[in-house]
């Protein structure tokens, strides 16, 4: 009996060693695979630019060179100073309002019936059509751009928060009731902590929508910041600079979302990081 147990433990140990050995294969390393995919994309872009696919499609190397030129002359940093102001303000306001409204709708049937249909319509509607209306009402300043960001980000955050609160573990709520917990204690100590992973995922999606909103605002409301660079270089047929500006905002949004996903995994889903 002892021999069989020892044999099973040895086999299990060899299996775990084998699994650890398999885990170091290069195609199973996410970082290496992502780097290779970026290199492959850059090579395809370079080849497509040299064919060329279109006279308005620059090579990857020309785009990178244009990016460093704009960084050196200060036009790119100045554009981002202008663009990030309504983006950050809109995302912060959307987070505060979205989490509050979503929690209220998740806890109250009346709030759900009154507000959730409106946010579902906003999420499904072509939001770019609302931007000229926002401009007509609020002009072309910071307020209009911030509202454009919020129109895209707020519905995502509200709906994710609402779904997270509505799907809180019932056994935890029963436990709170059995211990005579107050409404405030149930919300702050049971509902919000249990729903926080999905709420944070909604915040991440809201940030992604906010990037879309701020670019639309700067292209449709008034050409400032990143939108001004895109419009200006397109009008001058400086396509390398135009593509460099577009690629920079895509890269910034991607890095922001990757960082938020890393925070989400580390704080709210640590079990997924243990491979």
C-alpha cells in the first residue's frame, strides 16, 4: 500500500515537472507572442507601404520617423495636453455617475425601469449623430468635448455596474439579512465588494469608449489637439504625420487598457495570474 502511494506521488511529481517544462515553450509566453505579432504587423505595414497599396499609405518606417519629428518639435505633446483634458474629466465624471447610477438601478426596481432602457438606447444608438446636437447646445468648448466623452463612456459603465449589482451572490445577501445588517452595510460590505470585478471591467470598457469619444469630439466639434493634427496633416497631404498621429492615439489607448487589465487581474482576479 505504501509502495503504491509512493508511486502515485512520484508520478504526480513527474507530471507537474512535465507541465512546468511545457509551460516554458515560447508560443505559450504571452509577452513574446505579442511582441512577435507587433513585429509581424510592422513588417506587413512596411511592405504594403513600399508596394505601394496607395499613394496616401506611407511605410511603417516613414510613420515612425514622422512620429519622432513631431515629438521633437513639440506638436505631438502639445496636442495630447489638449486632448487628455476632456478625456480625463469625462472618464472621471462617467465613473462617478456611472457607478452610482448603476448601483442604484441594480438595487431598485424603480430605478431599473426608469433609467436602464435609456442607457441601453444610448449604447446601441450611433452616438456620433449626437455630437452636432451637443455642439449646438453647448458650443465648441471644453464642456461639449467632455459631454461627448461621457455620452460614449457613461452607458457602458452604468450597464456593467447594474449587471454586476443585480448578480451579486444571493447567499451573501442572505447572510447579511440573517445578521440583521442595515441597507448601507449590505451595500458597502457585500454588494460593492462582490460586484467590484465586473464594475472595474466596465470601467475599463468605459475608458476605451472615452478614447473614441474624445477623438470624435475633436474631429467633429472643433479641430484641436489630436484631431487638429489629423486634420492639418491630411489637408497638407503629410500622410506619414497623419498616420503617426492616428497610430499614437491607438497605441496610447491600447497601453492604457493593458495597464487597467493588469490592475484588474492583480487586484480583483488574482487567481488568473497563478499559472
